[in-house]
C-alpha cells in the first residue's frame, strides 16, 4: 500500500516546517513578486522569485559565519503577489498595500522581484511608518535608474530611482554603479549620493564606511543583482562588465545591518534561468536575515 506521506518538503524559502514558516511568529516575511512588464532587453524576471525559493530549499540552514541556523527566527513565505497588468503605477500601489501589511505587523519584508520598478511601491509603504527622520534607500545597482521616463513609462525599472528621489523624506545612496545615460549623469538629484564601482574597488573598506555613514538611521535596501560581477551573477537582464564580488556584496550588507535599522529589503532583476545565480541570491538574503536577527 502506498504511503500517504508527502515526500517533497514545503515549497517555501528554506523549505521550512510549519512552525518556522508561521506568519504569527516569523521575524521575516518573504514576498515573491513575479512581475516583468517594463524590462527592455532580456526578459524573464518573472521567473526570479520562484528560482530563489527553489534554490533556498537546497541551502544548508546552518550558517558557518554566524554559527547558527538563522531560520529559527522564523521566515514566512507568502503566496505570489499577483501582477497588476494595467500599468507599473498600478502595480506599485498594489505592492505598497501588500508590503505595508507586513510592515505594520511588525515584521521585516523581503521582497523577491521581478523587475526593479517594484521597489518604488515597497519604499512608499516604508514611508508610512512612524520614522524619526528621513528614510535612506541603499541601492546596490550597476545602473543609476534616474531616467525621467524609459520605454514610454515614468514608473518603469529604468526610472525607479528618479521616482523615489521625488518622495518626501527620502535619501538615496547608490553603490556599485557602472552605467548611466548622459541625461542622468547631468541631472543627479541633490538627495542622491553615488559611489561608482571602480572607485569603490580602489579602497573597498573605505567605500563601505562611506556607504554606512551616508545612510540615515532607518534604511531600506534594494539589491539589483546586476551590481554583481556577471562572471558569478550572469542571470540578469542587463549585465554590465566589472561589478562587486559575492563577498563584497556580503560585507556591505553585513555592515549596514550592524549599524543601521534596516526596515526592509528587496532583490530584483534576477531572470531565474541559472541555478548558481539563484543560489547565491538565496544565500545572501538568508545571511542578511541572520545579520538582522543577532
């Protein structure tokens, strides 16, 4: 007689059991957002969230650096955020509502994109919190994303930093940059600080210190995977030569989490076709949860 027991583990971040995945007791809430509407070169970011979750299910939950299983703090994975096809503005409103519910439940949202336009909605949700001062957005990215519009949209992935810079009480620190347009280069908003990757690599420890000191006490982190060197992170729609190593991204995340209050984090622009890329992202997000739950 066949057993009724399900062989496969739960399909959530880390393949956690019901106790560790419970929303009520979780410190972190993983929100998959398979949205891919305004990308303009290689599409496929709609597959990124599930690729990250699938990779995390094959990840050792014990972290050697932190000497513990990070998941004991509780990591809940929600159902996928249903895409809104009307416009990226409408999708941003939807993301604001969903992420806001997580924030006001006292938990840390971990948004899995999808394309970078999703970040605008998450940052709008963070601004609804009772913050003591400005909110800093740490944007780890190869591109400045400061276009007034791109591909006919003012809210697409190429304009996300421009739209965020227009929000009241926002300061943006962009790190790992390697590409921009002439218009963006000539019109950087006063509330945006830029650290170019080549300069960072000349004195990386000093660059990390500059990043942390440039951030307000409250921080939202947006991690566009194209900030990474495409030799180890090839699975993105707009890969740029050069970039940060795995350990350099990790060190930035560790320093910011240790010295600032991180309200939420997202990871965007992963295509989802290269298992090694998805696994690296899953590991970095898991370690970030560990830094925030010490």
